[in-house]
């Protein structure tokens, strides 16, 4: 009797469990989605950087890891999530679906030639490992030499501080990828890292334009060299100050030019420029602005103007109340006997005003 009662209770419990599952599946029209089906609904945003070789592997790999990290899937490409041996289990099904999704996503972010060489690999971690060995540049001495040359030749030029330092940081990151710093002790690692940063600060300062020399010198006179981030911030502030200074200088120069443009040219009489920059034909003395132009200008002297005779003579012409007299010079020479028997000449000059008929002695 007890055995029959226990069997009946067990069947009742199984029946209640089945009914509960069916009710939760059909309640409000919702369906219970299995774990594998949830993986199928997983979506990864596309990687904007397509891997085309060594030149952009670092940027591609960083973005790929960042996108996978948003979904908690970085372990799949790093190989920490291993495939289970029981391929009939639900765990293996979940791993297989997730790994295949990541593998397809990775292949879409590769250049066609690279994707063709990696699509036959069985897992996402295998593809990741292959791409790292081929294109990461780790241990590639030729690539390291090229990066070192680019760092040495880097200069700010006419670029902003931000653009210049971004180039340096990209090259430094590529160099660290090719030749990573590996030391056994944390203390030694910290000392080596600080040493490398000081060298990079010096490189950054040396490549700046000449306008930053004063701030550069001030930083070098400090008892302790500032960190790279502090130096970049200081030079960015200095760049803003120099831009404001150049703006004020340009405004002052514009005001001076505006004042000069309001004056008259002595060559052509027009406004907007000076005689030294005048493009009009050069005129002789007295024929520019105001010369011989009437009673109110320089040449008239209350008359109707005159003209310079061009031979170094006096002012001639004019019909006003004042004008220069025309003079004839008459010279008389008288002889005189000296004690030595020589004859000395004495000259007398009379200035005759031909206009008035009078002689000015």
C-alpha cells in the first residue's frame, strides 16, 4: 500500500512539473528560448577597421577585442574557453554556436585575401593566433627599425600639438607591440617604464616648433622632469596662448594698415596706398599731388600754377600776383695792372629783371 502511494505521488509530481513548464511556455504568447537559441540571437557590431596586413594590425586587434569585450566573448579568441569533448552535450552546442558566430564576424573584418587564407581554420582562437603571428610584428627587427626611423624623423611642423603627439603615440604603441618590455620583477618593470617615458618626453619636446622654445626651456629647468601627460597638457596650453598672441598681432597690423589706407598717395593723389607702393608711373618733382594744380595747392602761391623748368633754374611762369623774376646776368670785366706785371680780372654782375625792366644790383 505504501509503495503504491509513493508511486502515485511521484507520478503526480511529474505531471505537475510538466504542466507548469507548458504553462510558462504558452503564457502571454511567450516562448521559452533555449540557451543555444539565445546565442543565435547574439549580435556583434561591425569592426570599422579591416585588417590588410602589418600596417593596421594593432588598430584592428584593439577594436576587435573591445567589441568582443562588450559581449563578454574575449575568452573565445584568446583560447581560454576550450571545446568540450562531449559533442552531444548542451555545453558543446553553446560553444560551437558562439565560436562559429565570432569566427564569421572576424572573417568579415579581414581583407579578402587574408580571409581566404584563414577561413578553413576550425575555431576563432585558431584564426586569432594565426593573424597575431603573421601581422602583429612581434620580434620583426625590420619593422622595428622602420618604426624607430619614423619616430626619429617626426616633427610638429605646421601641425597642431594634438596631431603631432597622436602620431608619436601611434608609433610608440606599434613599437611596444613589436618589442614588448618583459621583465621578471614588478619593481624592475616600473623603473624601466619610467626610463622609457622620460626618453619619450624628450623626443616630444625636441620635435616641437620654435614657438614653444621658452616653455620647453622652463620644463627642462625643473628639478624633476614632468610626465608625458603633464608635458602634453602644458604644451597644449602654450599653443592656445600663442594663438591668442598671433591674433592680437594680426589685429594690430590690420589697424595700422587701415590707417595707412586712409592717407593720400603723393605720386598719383589717390587714397589707399603710399607713394612707395604706388603702381602709377613716377612723375617728376612738382607734378604729383598738389604741384601746379591751382591757387590752393603747393605750386600756385595764390596764382594759377607754374612749372619747374627742369634744368635747376628758378620757378617760372604763373599769372598770379607773385611769380619768380626772369634774370639775365651781364658780366663786365675790367683790366688792372698789378705789381708783378700781371693783369687781374675783376667781374661785375648785374641782374636784370626782364619782366619789370629794372636792374637788381
